[in-house]
C-alpha cells in the first residue's frame, strides 16, 4: 500500500471520527443528556479539529513520529 493511499485512508478516517463525535454530541443535546462541562467542550473542539483540519493533524503527527525516529 502506497504512502498516498495510507494518507487518504487516515484523512477519511479522521473526518468520519469527527463527524461521529459530533453526531453523538448532537444526539445527547437533542435528548437533553448533554452535560455542559469542560470535558464536553474538549470533545467538541477535538471533533471540529478532526473535521476541519485532518491534514494538519496528520502532518503534525508525522513530524512528531519522524522526529522521534531520528533520535
């Protein structure tokens, strides 16, 4: 499997995870079981980041991994 294919799979996986988290949060809001805590806010920020910036997150993770491998 080529590197390009793996990146595309990771992109779509992160996008779907973000959408899934937001759907769960929306369902909890609609059924009035969503608690307004810091943890819920962090989950929303993570979901939005996964949906809007998946390539940026993948690039940062790749830089961290390659930096660790060099040391």
